[in-house]
């Protein structure tokens, strides 16, 4: 392995980076080797910091290459980086320095799913350097060249729940799906000609069809993850309804890619949704090493899939997570009725930071139906910071109704102050 010494990585990106190589210090020699190989191909790449997560450079790059040894598989910073790359729709190439079985046994369930095997490349023996490197470089070049078209594809998919779905399914699974003569949708297999079914029937058939597959994907020995996914379906997708409507099911499934048939589309979409949920939780948790950068770049995460995750996280048990979700929804620029309803409900949140973030978001989105509610917060909220946020929201909205509400309140405040001064005199 011939390599040159690369200078210590900087936390600041030099701009327009094609590839960021994420690694731990123990694997630095291989990271240098890979960086040299990519640079010889004219690819602008940089090494990540082996001691901490390079959040901003993950957002700035087109492709994240993650060097994974058994030790790296349990590194929290690397997990944060791949989670951030996942929710920002970056192409991720896991590079294994050991075979998959040894690495996968140490990966968390969410990490294992995010690092879908479709893009894995292994460098376990000396021979692999010459055998596998050309294919890795070719794949990276393809992703760099298709970066712009991938962003355009995300815009085209606006309105669906997709996040990185093409990276979620293995080539074998795709090929098997295409060759399956029984291309029959899950609903049509079990509930043909029915427009509504009970949740209990739906859950029973779903677990019967896909329980074993979910156990394998999530490394679930005790059914805990399978139960969690069925609860996620019930709570997030079907909104705790006792009866499931076919049109709600179809809306979640969306359109089918050419590479996939309809037979397993609901399970595929649900797996994708679950992984995105885990990634969002990882990125925005209090102990995340990329959380602050992610919060500063909330407007980078405006795909429909992420927006749907935010609608879930605004109901999370963690008030910090709810506050982040409230801020992020305001920066999506979307006046979707689900976004507006979720924010209006959050005005009554028990946590003051959530209420403050919600006020600002309603103002940025110019939700005129919330003027009366914001006026009530401005006048009656006991915490000053929240009152000021409500006032700022009203000013951000503009328009006759907001201006009138502000003026009336200001006049009343002025008269009250005059009366107070008169009594003192």
C-alpha cells in the first residue's frame, strides 16, 4: 500500500468537496491510501477528522466514504456522520476493512440499515486493493456526476415520503422483485376490493408477511424492533385510526420506481421510514456530536421524508427534540396543513423553548390563521422570551390583520402604563 502523508484535517471545508473520507485514527493509513487513489483520478477529496464528527463537511460534500473496521463500527462520531449524510441525501459508500459479518455484528440496528449493502466495498486482503478499488472509484465518480440530477429527482419526488430509498434495497432484492411473477400489492393480496380494513387485521397480515424479513434487517432477536415498527405504522402512518383506509395506504406507498415492483412496496417504504426516523433521532439527540451544525442548517433538510419525520418529532417525549422540530418545520417554507396544525398545537406545549420556537416558525411561514393565537400568547404568556417571540412572529407576518392586532395591543399597553403613572402621581 503506497501512500503519501496528508496534512491533519481541518474542521473547515475548502469548498466544493467531492468526497469526504470518514475514519478513525487507527485506520488513517488506509484513509491516506484511498485519498491518494481518488486524487489520482482527479477527484477532489478530503480526510475527515478522526477525533470528532465533521458535520459541516458532511453537508458540503457530494459523497461520504466511511472507512469501517471493527473498532470504527462502534465509533459514535462516525455514526453521527452517516446519520447526517443519510437525512441530507448524500451518497454513502461504506468501505470495510473486515468482512461484513464481523463489522455488522458491532453496528447498531439503525447504522446497519443506513449502510445498506448495495454500496459496500471490502479491502480485507492485499489483493483487494487492485481488485476492488476500480469498482469503488467508478461508483464514486457516478455519484459525483449524478449529484445534480439526484437533487432534481428529490424535487420531483416532493409530496412523497422518500429518503434514500434506492440505497436501502440490495441488488439481489431488486432483481428478485423484478423476476417475481406475482407482482401483487400487499393490500390487494389480503384485502382485495376492500376500501377499509381494521388495524388489527392489517397488523396481523403485515407481521405474517414481513416479520422474518424485519427481524433479519434490524437484527431483532426478541421482536422488539418489529413491535416498534408496527407501532410506528399505527401511530405515524395511520394516525392511531382503528380502521385503515386504502387511500391513506396508497398515499404512503406513492409511485413505484422502474427498478421495483409493487409486491413489497409498503414494507420497503416502511423500512425506509423507520431508518429515516432513527437517523433523525441520532442527528438531533442531545448527545449527538453533529446536532449544533444540523440545527444551524435546518433548511438543508426540506425533503418530504424529512418533513414527515419532523411532524413525528414535534410530538417526541424529549422537549429539546420538539423544539428542534418546531424550528425546522418553520424553515421548510411549506404551508402544508399538517405542518400548520402541528405548529398550532405546539403553541400549547408545556416547554417554553418549544413554544418560543413555534411562534417564530408560524411567523416565518406567515400562517395568518394563527394571528389570534399568537396575539393571545403575546398578551398572556408569563415568560418574557415567549411573549417576545410571539410579537416577532406577528411582525414577520405583516398584513393588515397582524398590523391591526399589534396596534391595538400597543395602544392598550400605552393606556395601562399611563394609568399606572397617574396613580403614582
